[in-house]
C-alpha cells in the first residue's frame, strides 16, 4: 500500500479522498472501514471520506462534491470562489457543480447541479476542477435577479484585472442560449470598442423619454480650453450635463483626473455636471425624479410625468412643477382669457 501517495492526495485535496483513489494506492475496503472505525476518517458521501470528524469547511465541501460527482467541476459562484474572484453578487453558500449533459444524477444536500454540454469549458487539471473563469462569470451574471446585478458581476471581475471585456465576449460567443445574452453581448461589445451607447440608450428610453424630461443632445462635441470633449447627454439651454459611466475594467488615475478637469471646466462655464452609472439608470424612475428637480432648478418649466401606474412619481417623490407653477392660472381660466 502506497501510504505516502495517499497522504499526498489528502493534502492536495484539503483532507478529502475518494474510494477509487484509495484503491489506486493499493489499499482495500477493509482499510477504509478501519479508518472509519478508528474515527480517523469520516464518510461525507458514499465513496468520499475526510480525514477528521469535525465540521467541514466550505473548501472541503467543494472537494467532496467534485469527488462524489466525478467527473465534475465547480461552477457558477463556487467556481468564482476558487478562482479568487470576489463579486458584489449575493453569495450562495451551496456548492455549484457542473456535470456532463448526458448524466442522470441526483442532487445531494448543499449541492446545486448544472448540466453542461461543452466539457471543454471545464479545467480538470485545476485543484479542484472548475469551469473556466469567463464562463463562470457569465453564468452568474445571466442568473442575476436584476440587469444591474449582472453588469456588476462582470465589472467586478474586470476591475480586479482577472479578465477583460474582450475575453468575456469571446466566451459569450460560445454560449448561444445563455439568458440575458443579448444584453451582456451588447454591453461587452460596446465596452471593448470604447463606446458606451448601451447605457446612453437606456437612459434615453427608460429615464428621459418615458418621464417627459426635455430632449437632450447626446455626444455633443465641445471645446474646453485647447482641447475638445464629448458630453454624453447635454440639456442645451439648461446648462446641465449628464455623464453616463458605463465602463468596465480598471480606470487609470489619469482618466479620473481628466473627468474631474472637464467637470471643473464646465462649472466655470456655468454648466452643472451629474454622473450616473448602471445602478442609477437601472432605477429609472428615481433618476428621472432627481433629474427633473435639477432641471427645474436650472429653468425647465415642465414637470416629470409617471412612466407607468407603478412609477415613483405617483408616490409624490417627483413630478414637481417648475418654480412658480403653483401660481399659474387654472386651465379653464386661461382658456377664457384667450377667448376674450
């Protein structure tokens, strides 16, 4: 019996070992029974053992699940966890395991199974085996409750330089039936090309137009000092600019300073600059209310209108009239005055 090899396997697998591995070391079932009887090992699942009798750590539970369902690999949140990627997504403490599409196996407590058709997505030589990083990120993003959460998962990974938008696009091209695929592909393609039109389009179609805000000019080129700049959304005549930050990935300090310089230049010109990202645009009614108040303070005489029966404007949080509107004549009185 190769005891040294068995000890090496236990060390490499966080104290876990499978029956098949014990047998390859030259031991037999009587050896396993003796280890269990002496309480040197404990059975986690059928054919999977751990070298103590205490509570298992998350990593040990992950190893146990992979060994039990072998050939298998960690996927979704579990894959991100062993890849060392932290996200703002709510942590699911279950162990997510990917197995072949053709396999018919039952889930055990604490494990969530995912059937995959492309085994090439799995990295079997990693310890423990796991789904490739980009595919795990896209799987978690597509399963998010909200679009903003899906974008945040990808943004977190890009910001910590674990992947790039280009690599995510390449992975997404292999996943034809992924939920939210169109949204994710649009966003990642725009980011890879250095454009942010998806976020701008969402602002226009979910914030500005449905809530009756003034029509803005997008990507307007302006000259500030000796250089030129483009304003994402500018309300001409109201001296207000909305900059929409849809970038994924690391932002260099010089880029942020350039943004600050442009804001300072705009203020000197009497223009107020507001900034919003995915989180704000994904709460369109709230953002519209805020923008309406700012624009009214800059001279807009209109008011925010509700976009739907459930819009927050109905709750008295927005839709305020422009300053002085409370003194406006009643519509019938105004009509009589005109007829005279």
